[in-house]
């Protein structure tokens, strides 16, 4: 008997390294995925709808080749057209219930959180499959957003049972600190997108994640 194909929600539980990036060619995406990226999110505010759908073809193909998940940022209405596995919505975007209504029951919905009350709301929300926790450090990808710090990571490790990812200014040099604070999963942007070798950068991040994991939870 052929084993059933795991659903995006089932695969989410094993994901450790999550990359958010703008439109990229397939060769670049394949390199990052070879390095150990488990989820790749297309986030490109410069593209119109047709541009996003076109860019998504490269993401979908590369993710399929690597057995990775492909998520679209903030556009639940385009998830089906982009053939994405799910959508990520921020606190200022439409609520998870609206995202869920647009993407359906079988795709995943992620939610950004920046404080314990937001984490509690996402934890209790049946339409949220995973949380982003941060920003751990201030980052130019979210200008004006104050750092939540490692204390929020420790809070999530103690209080959140859904899959969650530490996010915000993380790289191979400081990922160990969030692991020590209890994170098992991280989201990165510049640590890979600005690297000369995306595969090597992803491998370094993966090594940092898989280092001192004794205290890691959730």
C-alpha cells in the first residue's frame, strides 16, 4: 500500500528553517533549499498580482523538488493561483479567519506575533497553524518595529504549543542564543538573501539550529 502524502500541516511540524524573500530565480531558490531551508515564503511588495503569480511558479517548482513548503505573504486571495501551501498574515493584515476562508481547510495559515497577548490569541485561534515570534532584534525589514527580545522567545517556549518560529535579525552568529532561549525554529531574511552563497548560508543556520538543543521546546 502506498503511504499517504503528508499534508502541509503535518509537514509543518518538522520544519526548522524558514526563509522569507522577494522574487528570486529558481537556481537561487534551489541553492537555499539544498542548504536546509524547509519553508520558503514569497514576500515581494513591488509586484502586482500577475507578477506574484509569475514569481510563484519558480517558488513552487523549487519547493516541490526539495520537498519543502511554499507560503505566500499577506495575499490569501492569490494562494490558489500561486499554488502555495498556505499564507502568512501579520497583525495589520486581515484576520486569520478571513485568510482561512480564502485558502481553505487544507492549507496552512501563519500569524505574526510581537507580544505575549498576541501569542495567546494566536495559540487559541483555530485558524492559525503556526506563529512567528519577534522581532528578536530590530531589523530593517520591519522598520519602526521595536525588538521583542529573547524574553519573548522564552515566553513562547513556555506558553505556546503550536509550531512557532523566532524571527527578527537572526543569523548564524546569534541563532544559538534563540535556541538556548527555547526556540527550535527560526525565520530569516537577510542572513540568506544577502549572502554570497545562499546554500552555505543556509547550512550555517541549520548547524546553529541543530547545535545546543537541550533546552529547546515547542
